[in-house]
């Protein structure tokens, strides 16, 4: 149970932090917070504070608490109370707070102890609160309704808190806030504003909570009183009191009773149920405070919308996918059983067709459950562009295209780091150092990084494009020669030179900065993308910019494959890698000086790679005329794979190879996994790119 609560906490908090990042970036651009943004930040902080307190994560709770206090002031007085010169500090502090929350959440995920020292960030928030409170803005009168102004003037109300503040207001509520919550005067002011939503005619003591922080001690010690004209009005505000933050307990009191009034037995019957239920509920309802006014009008509709979404543990979806995969395999084994060969079974065939349709539908639904939009990953890049713009002194903007494109959850998680590396590269290496260079080149002074995603049937294509200076291919080649990666006398194409950028340890930076120059970057990108079955390619035009393209399969669990055979062994080639299949004669094959074979297709020459030789197999056909060529393409590689026979197209379930087998480095030879066929035999799934690499390293 504990783990599921923690998982829920982590999921909810991470979601809220992503929301918060988006709000802050938009607000910084506008240099102000809209009323909706202020309410939203207030709500987010309130939720993080409440849930962190429940989990006993004190550092998170304290910082969220202080930011909530800050935004309470902004919410009540408007953004005008934040002076222009203070706003950059406010934005920086909030971004710093988001980073702090993220680092703490990471510690929770890694089961590390949380930070003990949070003074640096709390002091920043406190100094901002002081600046805002020290800024004379709205008149004090708005703290209480007009009718109450004359009635709350009793200077010694705090000395005898239960004394009648006014003879017209005899029905009260006595409120105590959470012990150690701090800033009780502000909490009382927040409670007053909650109460206003339910009843506008009331008085309270102490009466100067907004302007006098010293009342905090009085309220902490003696509680806070709100008085109403009638018992009905007093009862009507109970939900407002209940929803106010940090309320530990409250009791209805009558002015006729003693100062330390217990719940009045003579109070109108509406009091009786009002007292015990809220007492229990008060601490357990951290979130609704900011939403309370809106909820009155549209609560039912919002509730319905929330119920239509549920959070499901990814492990359960993995389990579902595994079961569906087994169903697909078993269905195939039943319908293509050798026992049925030569039998005419019309009813069975019809039922088998219906079963196939249902298993296909089940497969599609189970796959769609795992699909999530890439928008979450894309939005995080806004923050990187913003931070690097400030640090590097470059003006830049991020444009997002196709952020609603959906891919498998595991793939979204895997591409976050690669995209971050590439965006950093664009900001650091790509965009020009100063505006003058851009203006001289006829470009917009503000650099642009475009992040786009789109579907092409079985894969998603993600492009990261910048309008910077592009890649100096000569400099890259010189560096590659110095590092021994390239031969000095070889004539390299632009594509081959750009591929050096993805070699391990390769960096064009002359110095190590916070963001690059450590030789960790594009090689990590290539590895991470390859791990999810994708490819990376780079294109660049000097002076115009650079584009990095990631091609990634939508899902890794189930794929369309072409079955081929070599001897008695079966192989599966992903359909999206196949251009066509063709039969050729010995005369069509061209031999190069290094004993390599090539074939001409559509005015281009492609190398022939024999699967039998790559995998050192004893069985298999040798004559080019007896077999068949599969023209395949992936990334920058395009070639013809020679196999014995073409069996046909199947939808296959990808089974990962055991760790024991992987330890022999079979992936480097183009073997990425295996699949169980309808007759129970095993087929090896080939990775077109690594087959090419293995063939060339063997020669």
C-alpha cells in the first residue's frame, strides 16, 4: 500500500511541476502573471504542500508552504503589488524552486535522504514576501467588508478573544490552525477570504491580521474568531472554514457563553452535525481551497471529467501487453496447426477469421493504452532554451510542431535525454554567439530552435532544427583526423563527415562548459535512440543551420515483419526497413576489386550482403539465381540482403533475447530479438543497420 501511495505522490507531483514550468515560461514572456496563472500556482503549491506533509517530506512541504503564502498575497492584491524591478527575481526564484522540487523528487525516487538545508531558497522567498508587503498598494479597508469596518475597531479584542466584538454579531466560529504552521496572521486572512465566498457580513478578531504580523502569536495561542449576525449565516460558512488551509480544528461558539466556549448545546440544531464532521475532515482536504468558489458553479462537470481518467501502473500495462502477445501467438498456432492441413472446415475457418479480427482489435486497444503524446517531453525543452539563453547571453525561441503526436510510453521516456542533448547542442554550438553575426547574415536577431514530431505509419519522426551557423564540416574532419577516426587521404562525403559527430568522445568544443565539451552528447543520443530501435541522422548547410532527425518505431512490442529463410533457419526483417524484393541473374551482379558484390537498382548501385556469410552458416544457397534479394534501407544504409526464400508477411511479437545471449554482443551482428511463429518455431529478428555494420567489419 505504501508503495502505491508513494507512486501516486510522485506521479502527481511530477505532473504538477511540468504544469508549473509551462505557466512560469509563459508568464516570464509576458512579464506578469494572469489571474488564472496566480490561482493555478497557488493551487499547485497548496497540493504539493498537502501531499508532501502527508508523506512527511518536510523540505518540500516548507518551500511549497512559503510560495503558497507569497501567491496568496499576489492573489489578493493583484500583480500590481510586485514592483517591476522585483519581477525578474520572482521568476528566477520560482524556477529555482521548481529545480529544487525536481531534485528532491529525484532523491525520493532513488531512496536518498532529502535536503536538510533549505534556508537559501526559503530566505529568497521570505525576502520577496517582505518586498511585496513593504510595497504600499491597495488600501487596508478591503481586508474586511464595508459593514464591518466600524465594528472591529476594539483595540483590546486580542486580549480577550472571546469577548463580544459587536453586540450585533453574537454567533461565532473559533478556529485553531495547525501547530507550527507559521504566519498564522496570513492564514487567518486567507480564511477570511474563504468565508467571504459564503457570507459577506461578519467581523473577526484579532481585526488587524493582514497588516500586523505580531497577531500570529496571539492566534497561535488563543485561536481566531469570526462572528456573524445569525446562526444560519454562521452555519452557511462552515464549508469555507473547512476548506481553508492549515485549519486544525474549529468550533461554533455563542457570545453568551464563556470565553473558552465548548460547542454550544443550545445552538440551533444545524450546529450539531456541523461540528464533528468538519473536525475530522479539515486536515485531510488539502487541495480544494483554491477551487472552492469555482466548484460551487461547475463542480459537477469538473468531477465528471476527472473520473473519466485513471492512472495505471506501467508494469500492469506491460503485463497486459505480454498476455495479448501470447494470445496472438497462440491464435496463430491454433489456426495454422499442421493437424488441420488438407481438411475442409468451413465453420472452423469462419470462426478462425472472427477470432483473428478480435485478437487484432484487442492488440490495437492494448497498444493504444500505452500511447502518450510527446508534448510532455517537448515542453521540458522550453525550460532548457530559457535557461541557456540567459546563461549564454543568446536570444532564442523554441517552436513546437506536432506535440500531440503519440508514441509508446517507454519510447517517450527513452527519447527525453537524446532530445535534450540535441537542443543543448543547437543552443551552444548551433546558434551564433552574437546578434550582429545573425543580422549580418540576414537572419532574425532571435535564434529559433524548431522541435517537430510526425507519424509515418509505423514510425514517428522527430526533427530538431536550428537556424544557426550550421556545422563546419572541414573543422569536424580535421578533428576526426587528429583523433584517428578518419584517414587523412580519404575523400569523405558530407554525410560521412557529419556522422563523426556521433562517434564516442567526439566534441568540437575547445573548452568544457556547463553544457558541452565533455565529449558526451551525440554518441549518447545515438545509443539511446538505437536502444528503442530507432536511428539518428544529421544534415547541415553551412550558414543556414542544422537538422537532426530521429526515426523511432511507434512500439517495440508488436511489429509487421517479413519472414525469410536461410537454410533451415528463419529470419524476420521489419517491414518498414524493406524497399522491395527482387530476383537477379549472375550477369546482373557487379564485382568490385575487393571481391564485393553490387547490383544496380533504379540507376543506383547497392552492395549485396549474404546472410549466410554474415552469420557463418553452413546451410543456405550460394548461387545468386537460386535465392532472392531483399532491398533494405535504414538510417543512411541501403543494401541488398541475399536470402534463400521469401516466406511471407506476418505480424510478430517481439521477444527480447535473454541477458545470457546478449552478453555475447549479438546485437552488434544485427540480432535484436526473436519471435515465436505460428508453428512454434523461432525466428530471429534482424536489425538492418547492424547487419550492414557487421558485414563490413567482417570484410
